[in-house]
C-alpha cells in the first residue's frame, strides 16, 4: 500500500470517527432532554409533593441537553476544519469543565431530590 493511500484511508477513518462522535453527542443531548421531561414533568405528577424542585432540575437537564446538541455541531466542525488543515482539534477544556460541572451539579441535585423528596 502506498503512503498516499494510507494517508487517505486514515483520513477517511478519522472522518467516520468524527461522525460517530457527533452522533454520540446527539445521543447524550437527546437523553438529557428525555431526563428533563421525566424529572420536570412526569415525576412531579406521580410524586404528589412539591413540584418546583423537580421542575428546576428538569429544566437544568433540558439546558444541558441543548448544550450537548449545540456543542456537538461546534466540535464536529472544529475537527473537520482541523482535518482539512492536517491538524488536530482538541476538546475545548472550558467546554469540558462547564459540561462536567453542570452534569455533576444536576446529579447531586437529583440524588438530593431522591433522598429528601421521597
């Protein structure tokens, strides 16, 4: 196999990996939106207790889901652009921190709701 063919094949695999990663971000976003609906609308209806804490956590998961969907596109474009330049696009550390801290905060809020609202 020639070097040019190997480079082209590696680029093709990297583009396919980028596409799979884009879809994984979308799955995460859609999952967070589904959790948003469950936590914010379904659980308060069946729990019979105070609704607002569940609605706040549900809205938080909704915002997180939307952030995943938006960042999926941003990240996909950054990787494609880097590939065209023959470069590598790292995950933005600030985005990773914000998404992680948001997920941790929502996880803690969910655990507290399970413990104290149940």
